[in-house]
C-alpha cells in the first residue's frame, strides 16, 4: 500500500560506479550488486533522477553562474568545466541522455528492476522546458510571451529567442526565475496537448513519475501568476492528463512535488501521492515541533494515506547534517508513519554534504555502518501489515508540550505498534494508557530501539505502559493484540 522509494542522482551514480569498477558504467551494464542492494533494502521503486537529454544552455549558465560555483566549491575543493552539467530540470526533450546509455539501456535497466519486483520512477517537469527545447523556433505559442516594453523594464524576466521576440523564463512566483528554462503557457490548449504527449512518452518508459513543482500548473496558481501575459487557463491539466495515462497504464503511479498546502487539491486531481513538506519541516526543525507534528499526523486518513514523507531529497540538506543526533529517531518516526516513504541516495550511510544537481562529481565521505544497519532494520519493519495498512492515533504522553517527545499508535484488527520518540538531550520517563494494554491482551511483543540495545525498562499493567527513553532515543513496540481495534475518528 505504501511504497518505499529510493532516489538516485543518475549521473553522479554512474560516474561513481565507473570509477569504482574501472570501466564505463551505463544503465545497461549496472553491476549486479547494485540490484542486490535494492532488493536487500526492500525498495519498491527506484527513482532515477536526471535521465533526460541535457541542455547545452543550462550547462553554460551553470558554468558561469557565480552563486552555483560557490555551491560547487562548498562540495568539492576544485571544480573543472568537466565537473559541471546541466540542471536535470532544464529539459530540451524527453529523450534519454545518450551518455547514460540511451532509451535501449534504460529499458534494460527497467527489465532488471522488474526481475527483482521493483518498479522504475522517472521525472516529469510540467512547468517549463529548456531554452534549447525541441519546440522552438517553430512553436513559440507553447510558451509565455513577453512584449518588448515588458522586457525592457525587466531583462531578467525572459529570453530573446529571436530578434526582439521574448519568452518568459520558468518561474516559481515566490523566487527568482530559472534562467535556463522557458515558462509553458497552459492558457493554450496546444500546450496541454503537447505536454500530455510528452507524458505519454515518459510513461511508456517507466512505472511512475515524480512531477516536479506540480502545483505550479494548477489553474488557480497559473492564472494568478501568468494570466496577465499569457491569458487565462480555462481547464485543469492534471485531471485529464492523469486519466489519459491511466487508461493506457492502469497501474501507473503519479507523485507530485507539492508545496503551499496544495497537496489535497492535487490528490483530488488524480495524484496517488504528494510531497509532505509540513511533516519534513516539523520533524527536522532545530527544536522539533511535536505539537504541530501531532496535529498534522492526525489529519484525515484519506489525505494521510496519499502523502509522501522524507527526511531528505536532492532539494534539501542531508538529514545527517541537519538533524544530527536525532537522525535515527527521525528515521524511525518516518518509516513507521503512514504514506509513501522516500529515501535519498547515501542517506542511509549518513553522508552530510548536499550535492548541487549541476555537479557530476561527488566528494568522498565515510559511511556510517551502524546507521546503515539500523535503516535496514527499519526497512524490514515497515513491511509489516500494521505499517502498510494500519490506521494511526495519537498517544497522550505524561509530558509537557515542550518536552520534544511524541508518541503514536498504529493498529489493525490483529496487530498494534506503539511509536515513542524523545528528541531532547536528556532522558525522560514516559507513560501512557490505552485499551489495548489490557492484561493478557499483548502477545509476541518485540521492541526496536535507536540505541541498538535491548530495552528492559518497559512495564505495562492496568492499561498503562511505562518506559524511560534516553536522550535522542526512539522505539517502536509491536505486538499481537487480542483487543479489537479502535476506529480512528
């Protein structure tokens, strides 16, 4: 029900494998041990980020961009032109990068995944295309036009694709434009048709898509941002596009990168899962916001079960760096919460340096073997029915709101799981009551702790459980219960 997804920076990964194996590694000749790793972790999907044809303009802009260069030098001490690549989200056309092996080798990789029962996810970027995209100069109508007077007022707003003819850069309305992209005009039906055709092409090559900044092409967002330049978007894009793809591929899965509380709206338009940025924010704040996280996790079940939760991805800082001592506790909370779970490349090894997406070379970091071993235990744990099917309810702990502790109960008709976490720097005794703790009702009790030791300080009687958690410790207690499940309101 809730897929476990592994995100890979494809270009970084293949470059690294080529060095390790002293040969050119492309998608068609991936070493068998990589597939063994996917299987041993229990990943349901592998997301290959950055497989599409690279943009020459994007690479040139990234090479000259002082801000990006500073981020490159923060990751590696020296940078050469060969280390820099185009943004994976500045896409000229949805054809597979030949340097990675092209379409034939991508399909070979997909077949090998399928042989292990794993599906393939790729990127789809609905909001924009690269400056050197396949549709210019023949089809400028697909993009947002800017008149000469407008461009003179703000030359950073658009791109001169012909003499004194301008098109708007792709943009999130709250940030500066992405100057290696052009904004698509969803006020035009031709654009809907063209992007749906692109989606058909992508969906023929994989089993799922992660749709970049999906909320930007909602009618409400597009019209607020672009109607003054491109006209009004009259029909939504997503509901028809998703329906069309699923008529061809009924089991195809859509994941939306989503912000600004647009998750529910996107779910209603057909997305199987949407990013859960509030969960990430509440869980990774310097002082965890347990009160807001509690309220968030108690949201409507039909909403909760379509969320994608994560501790890091290519856009966010590394979890080991941002969360530090609370990394294991946060990972336990993540993987016992309902929803899709997204794991980022090298997250389980505790790597701390975020990689700019325009960089081909990765710095060397030391793997944290104990952390990787703990993640493997969590991956195995989250496969249990109580975490795949079980509802969620909050546990009322005997702690003040500012204790940085939280607890919740996952349950099915036959199984219960109690998740408790202490994100503070001091130990704390906890207790809670629950009807399922009746004497004799709990059987086959198992405990997993972030402390990698047997937990002996657990006592329960008269529907009350008492336990002491060490600093930065989280535990999950699973058991078979003979008490009927209590329905969540």
